[in-house]
């Protein structure tokens, strides 16, 4: 039962992630990326990480992908001709590097996991209570720093988008 | 047949490779950005799998922070992409070589 669920979800995730990478229109890539994120949320549930699964759907499939959709709406991009423009040597290099990364990770996994399972896994690991206990005790400083990081990101984005307007006001000032 | 941690790690590795391929093959900055998100997610799967395997909550907390950093990164990155589009009228990364010598 668990194995069939895993295989079905893994195949869906793989196919949709490949469609993200090969999609011609950015909007199709975004929709397939949302499918991939939902599959990842299913994996989190199977691994007993309920809180992280909820965060995955709310933050990734909700907030982040809405940002992407807004950018596609604002930019109004034409269909790109990416595959024609790429030289064949570049394609070969890209495939070789991707396969190299895959082989490195697979070797690392197979070498590391020869040791037996050290602890019996339990499914009550990722409850909100357990996450909060860790987050507000020994991970309190990183948690607060994450809030500072998000504030910095907000200010940075506002400054980046506002800069042009500011320059215009600076150039207008001497006239008046 | 039970699902072991190796299955999740193999899936994570394959998703990461797909993300690497996307970053290297595509010329659209937006799609490259989505491939980076895919790679971050595959790393998250590996972290949660190890958290389950070691019966330790710290992996899931780390995933929480990765999500916070990813949210900040997406906001800043998309703002940069919009600014580049305003300047160049395109998000093709071959046309953006302002910082290239």
C-alpha cells in the first residue's frame, strides 16, 4: 500500500518536474511546478512530517507560486525558442553535468546507507507540538533571524522597485 | 515491500538532477529560477527523510528555515527579474551580461 502510493506519487513528481524543465510556456511550467510541490507534500506526509507538509502547500504551492504567476502576468513574455538557440555542445555539457551530479549523489547515498537503521521511526515525529518545542527552545535564535531576513527581503524588494521613481524625483527637483 | 529511506533519497537525487539540467539547459530566467526551487525541494525531501530515519526533529526544523529563506529568495529574485525585464525587454539570460567582463 505504502509502496504503491510512493511509486505513483514519485512518477507524478518526476513527470511533472520534467515538464517544468522542458515546458515551452512559463505558465505551463508554473502549473506543473505546483503539481510537483503537491507530490512533495504527499512525501512529507508519508514521512510523518505533517506540519512541514502543511507549510509546503501554504508557502510553496500557495505564496511562492502566486508570486511566480504575478510575474508571468506582469511580464507578458512571448514563447521562447530555447531549444533551437542552444548549441549542441551546450546541451551535451548540460546533460553530462546533470548526470554527474546524479551519480555523485547516488554514490554518496549508497556508500552512506550501509549502516543499519539506528532508531525505530515513529509517525508522531512532525506534529506541530514537536516542531514548536524545537523551534522555541534550541532553534530560537535562527527563528528570530529568519524574521529579520524576511524583513530585509521586503525592504530590498521595495527599494529595488522604487529606485527609478526616486531618480526621477531627484532630477525633477532642480527644475522646481 | 516497505518504503525505505533509500527510496526517498533516490527520488531526491533524481529531482535534484532534473533541477540541475533545467538550470543548465534553459535560457529563460524565470524557468531557471523554478529549477532552483525544484532543487531546494529535493534537498528538503532528503532532510525530512533523514529526520524520519534518525527519528530526530532537527531535520524538519531545518526544512522550515529552508522554506523561510526560499520565500525571501523568491521575492528578491523575482524583483530582480522584473527590473531586468524593464531594462532589457527580455529575461533571456544570454542577453543579460551587464556584470560580465
